[in-house]
């Protein structure tokens, strides 16, 4: 699976000072829920997750757990930044064929370089269209 979501209102709250630790924590949440974390990356306003979905949880429950526990982690470990830290309500989830996993992993791990050229908003809509994920523009950024 390839899952993408942003901070609430796409605020640049994922600071370089804790970004790697946050991504490692999120990977640990995936692994702890019987999902194999393959890559976690992103930029200052969003996250990409690539993982093998386990059999015990729905994608909705799993993403909810990752968002809830990681938000709590930021608030606990970094109270100054955490007081404003929330994830957007929604997310995009796309399946990844085995033959494309390495390309998706590489894409996720190169997010900082990628976003020097393309905004998250442009990237997100491009990914939705490329993967034929339907969306309602009125609720896209909730």
C-alpha cells in the first residue's frame, strides 16, 4: 500500500529536527500492527507510507492508528511544535503491485528533493489521477 496524508491545513509542522524520528516512529506503528513498513518519508507538510497491509486491520483503522499515535508522540516529545500539530482528516490509499514497490520506495525516500520542484497539492492531485482515485474537490483538503 502507498498512503499519503498531510498536516492539517498543510502547515509546515514536520520539522527537520524530529522528522527522521517521526518517520521511524510511524514505521514502528505499522510494524506493531502486523504490517511490514517498507518506507516512510515526506516533507514539512505531509507523509508517504509504503507497507504491506496485514490481515488483522482495515486500512481505515490502520491509518487512524498511525495518525493518532504519531500526533500524540509529537505532542509529547516536542510540546512547542506539538501544540499546533494535527493531521488532515483524510488520506489517499493506493495499492502497489510487487513490481512497483521499489520505485514507490525510492519516490518516498526522495521527497525532500522532489518537493523542490513540485508542491504537495500538485503532487497529491497527480497521484490521485495517476492511480484513478476518485475525489471531490470540495473535500480534498479536509
